[in-house]
C-alpha cells in the first residue's frame, strides 16, 4: 500500500477531496481574527465522530453525539471559536439549535443535516449576534480551492493553521484525504481542546468509518499530550463524500492511512503547543504489556517536572523515573529501568538498571538543546512498546494561560 502526502496541494486541506466546500470569516466572537468556519458537502457525506471523555461536555458535543446516533448523512459542519458554549444551561442548548436552524435555512437543507463545534472560553454565554451578522458572508463565500480560511477560523491559541492532505491506493482505487485541526493547550490523552475535521472520498458505512476512526484515534490523538487537562469540547469528525466506493474488506488498509494522517495531525499540535520550545517523544520499550507501555509513556509525558526539566535542558533523569513510578503499570521493576535522552542519532545514557551512570552534563545539555528530543525508557520487562508525543513546558505557557480570558 502506497501512502503519499500531497505536498503540492497541502494548502488545499479539506478541499483536496472532491465534494467539499469551506469558508472561514471574522464575525465578532473574537475581538479580531477569523472565528466562524463552515464545511459544506453539497452532495452530502457520511459522518462519524469521537468526542471528549470529560464528564463535563460542551453543548455542541452533546448535540453532535445525539445527531450521530440518529442520523448517518450530513451536509454541513459549523464551527465557532472564541466561545466554548459549555456550562451555559438551557440557553446553551437552545443556542446550538438556533445556529443549526439558521444555517440550514440559508443552505436550504434540514437542520438535522448540520453538526456544530465550538471552542474558546468555558462558562461565558454565547452571544449569537456575530453569528447572525456573518451568516450570509459565510455561506456566500464557500469555495472549493482550499480550506485555509476555515483552518484559521477554528484557531484559539494556535500560532499557525494546521491542515494537510493525503492520497493512497486502497483496493486498487486512488483514495483522497483532507484534514484540518486546531489545538495548542488543554490537551491530554483521551483528547483535549482539540477540534479535528477529516474528509475522504472513500465510500464506507458509518459503522466502518467509526471503527477506523476509533482505532486511528487510539494510536494518535490519545497518545499526545500538552498539559494533562482534557477539555469539555474536543471533537474529531470523519466525513466521507462516497465518491470512491470501497469494499469493507479493505477497512484495515483504510485505517492504516487514516492513522498515519491522524498521527501527523497529533504531532502538529504538540509542535505548536502553548509556549512550547521543544517537540518531545517519550519512547517506552520492553514493557510487560501494551497497557504498561502506554501508561508509563503517558505519565512521563504529562509530568510537569519532566516537561520543565526538558525546557531547562536539564538531564534530570530522577524526574523521569519518578514519573514512571507514578504510572499505572502493573509490572514494573525499578532495578530494571534504563533511561536515555536522545536527539537525532545522538544519545546519552543517564540511568542503567535503576542506578545513575556517569555522563557528560555538557553533552546531555547539547542533546536537550535540540528542537526535537526523545526520552527513551527501557523497562526490561517484556516485549511491548509505546510512543507518546508531547512538548516542554515553558514560562510562556504560564503567561498564555494566566491571562487567557483577557
């Protein structure tokens, strides 16, 4: 199976797939910058989704979950940034229906064919005046050439829009994928303040798409963390325009391509994380079980003490082994753990079989001064492995989140 990122049309994003129109504009949900996006499928699309596991869910999340239980085909996805529309009670629920009804009227479609996402400040009432004032422009400006304006409109503390496109040969057919995603903070395994939209022309049932998306999510978005906080709003929707019909015997191939795409999207988020200066891969090998490998990797990647040490370029392996011990790993021998810090082809051994080993602090500092850093952990307990992507935690992370509402 050949997987190729379409570098010549990466800016097309979602629009790399035939049958997709997008737009993004500024309306006033935010003081400046684009804040309202629309993805439109004139011929309809089969849609599935995965959502936050936070027990407090935004009104848009609850609405989309219900719609996807009752319907298969949709024609529009509406996204606002600047306000999460979470914890707003009955008014928040009514606002979602007002938005879907109003957009459906403009597009001349049924309200149940519209899905909604929101991102921004939690607990603030959603002023719909910007939505009303911008709706005509949003719809009239739909285009098929690229989704950059839409990718910009879903951003909050992101510094760059994130989108890409793939094509792959699956079952003898050329299948196309396009995606855009946002997220920079309140990101943690089991998803975070992350909105992701993936489209494909591969024709599969909603159940098959859901199986593929859940599998891809487990190996991508759910092994990526920024700060350990899972949001109220995270949503990933996968839509198929059904232009290239696939036999479900090729579902594994489809899932492999989807997973590769989701992994690249996850890494984009970790690289653009709030205040981040380094992209960090936590690589755990030789665990007794997959559960142990994932648990150790996630716990190390989430540790504020580990992340600040990486920011300070301090090879403080004691913080790493501390985090390992805080994991839920069921089989763990402190006397068997080996730890290295690495960058590129260079590495430094700092702990062997649970004990300190002499190492050159200057060499270690130089390794940790790289933009891409790896924390390598060998548990010497089995044959299972896992990778989790994260970032360092800088002073700027505190500054960004200290005045987020202002």
